């Protein structure tokens, strides 16, 4: 019956992370998956999360099915965090938001919704983008195309080429944008560049789908959502996927949200209904535990303050690691241009290393990067950064 099933080639990020776990070497370093570790290399359990969870466990409430759209208080807290408390779109009741299984779940439900109501639309993603963007949308039946983004030569943005390409995208096609901390390159647009992109999106009648998986890891919670606030201000209908995996360090709880900004409250009601229908068709209704924690933290002032402070400390630690890897590399590779380590933002840096160099790093030094050359800077710490720099210098000089 299943003889025709071909082997799964694996996922470029998650499978590598599983291989890392199997590697018996004691001094191995995991710079693959987008997970934020502390300076001891441990996965943090945030203080606000611990406190909120203890209170929920003490409550020992029953576990009924949640509504298909998720917990009402959580959905409202998501809206305020993503769009800003004073967002006119929220005041007008024209944002439809559901609780989702992380950011990936939001992308998938959004893709199913779009495929049904925009059957002719194609998706446009940055070149490169997070590998799973293509996978999720192709599985939902989309043709996926790309627009220029990363400049290999400079480690920066090909902004003019990006704008030119977006000008050619047909009306009502979907354009995927990374709100902040671009995955995999760490290269973000500045505010003036976002305004230009939004002007093109608006004049061409394109539909932006903004993925915000790293809110709080760029500059700050609200600054990181600049493009979303600006889209709302410009009256551009859009979709937003957001995730609490990273900024709550709640990866396995699968907490996220999908929001659709509509023209008015009546339209938002219909859209919410169809998102709900897409959830029912996929997994019926979302799980309880993580969303209750996130909802409690976001809506309890003392917990919220503690969470924001700890998130700021995580952001600062990543920035410090960027400087540390830059300085360590400078010592060992001398004159190479390393400015990208400092200029790029968020968890990831595109190192410019080739797949073969990454393979050598893994096999000979136990240092794991994604084969695209993406390094998760948040996996560096004061104990491993010098070793990683030395290993990278080794593979760079072997090539030269
Ligand atoms: C990553 O890019 O490493 C993370 O977003 C984890 C994932 O699911 O790929």
C-alpha cells in the first residue's frame, strides 16, 4: 500500500537540530535553530512565565474545548501587542484575530484562507526567506515566487531591486514581508524604506502578509511592529502572523496569532468566521495551556513589566554576542569585511560561508550552522564564542 511513498529528505533547520542532539561530542555548538539561549547555553524559562504558570496550575481548572478562534482575552491581548493599544483599526473593530499554533500555524491557516478566497493569487517571498515559508504555502496550493532582497556582496539589502520587482507583481497577489529581524539574513528595512514598500503595495493593490516571529528582538516591542502600524495608518488591508515562541521562550507551547485587517467591523466579522472555519478544518480548536500563560502575562501589569524587562535583556544579550563574534573573528581573520555581524539584527546572521564550509565546520569542529550559512547568534555565549570564531577562521583560510 505504501510502497510508493518516497523518503522525506528532512527539513533544513529542524532535521539539523535533531542531528545536533544525536552528536556525542561534548564541545559541540548549536547555532542552527532560531532559539534564544542564555549565557550558560540554557533555554530560559522566563520569570513571568513561571509565575503565571504557577498561578494557573494552583487554580486546577477544568480543560474544556476552547472556542475555535481561541481564548477571547488572549486574542485581544495579541491585537494590542501587535497593532498598538491606540490603534485606530482596533478602535473601529476591523481586525479579525484568532489564536494559532505558533507563527507557522498562523501562516498555514492564513494560506488556506487566502487560497479559498484569492484562488488566482501567487505568493512572493524575499530571496532568501525562511525555508518553511515556501513549504507552507506550496502545501496550501500556492505558486511561490521570490523578489530580490539580500545582497551577498555587501551583506545588506538590494532595496532598489526589491522595489522594482514589487512594482511588477500583479494586483491582488500576496507579498510576504518580515516585520523585523529578517529570517534568515538579519537584514531589515529602515522606516523610509518601509514607507516606500507600502506605497508600492498600496498603489499596485497587493496584499501584504506580514510575518512577525521576533517582536521585541530588534529594537523594541512597538518599534519592531513599525511596518504593521504603518500599513494600518495607510489603510492597506493586510494579514499578520505573530508568534510567542521566541519572545516568551515558549517554543513547544505553540502560541501565536493570525490577524486580518479589514475595511470595517462587518467585514472583519465575516473574515473571522472564515478563519474559524479554516481552524475547524485543520485541528478543530487550539490548545489551552500556553495561551493562558501568555494572556495572563500580557494583561497583568506586574508580570507584563517583568516580561518586558527580561525580553529587553535577551535582546541586549544577542546584540552583545554580535559584537563578541565580530571582535573575536577580527582577531583571527584580520582584514575580512565583518561589518555584517554588527549591521544585521535579531537572532540571525548570514555569514557568507558556503554550504561546504558549513559542512566542514560541523564535521571537523562540531559547530552547527544552517547550510545556507545562517548562524543563530543567540546560540553564542561567552564560553563558546572564541572557539566558534577560531573554527570559522579555520574554514575561511582553508578556502583562501
Ligand atoms: C528557525 O528559523 O530556526 C525557527 O523559526 C524555527 C523553525 O521552525 O524553523
